[in-house]
C-alpha cells in the first residue's frame, strides 16, 4: 500500500479496557489518506483486541489529552 509518509503511532494508551491509538497520518495526511486509514484501522483494532486487557479500541487520544500528549 503506497503512502506519502510512513505510518507511525504517535500516541498509545490503555485506560479502563479501552486502547487509544493516534496515528501520524490521521493528523498530517495527504489527499486520499482516508483510504489508507480504512485499510489500516481494522487491522490495528483486530490485533489490539487479542489482548485480554483491551475490550475496545478508539482511534484518537484519551479524553483530556492534547494533541501533543500533554494533560
């Protein structure tokens, strides 16, 4: 899958059984990035749900967290 920039996780946290994942391309994407996210997000979610402590996956940051991970 060709991309303009490498896909990287810029923020990851698990809180109360919910995994929060923020990808660099969600913030600084390119034209058509939504197609890449549509292909990648389900794969990330499937892999994270294999962990016993993860019951839900949200793409983005936890509530109360800024875009730089500061609280």
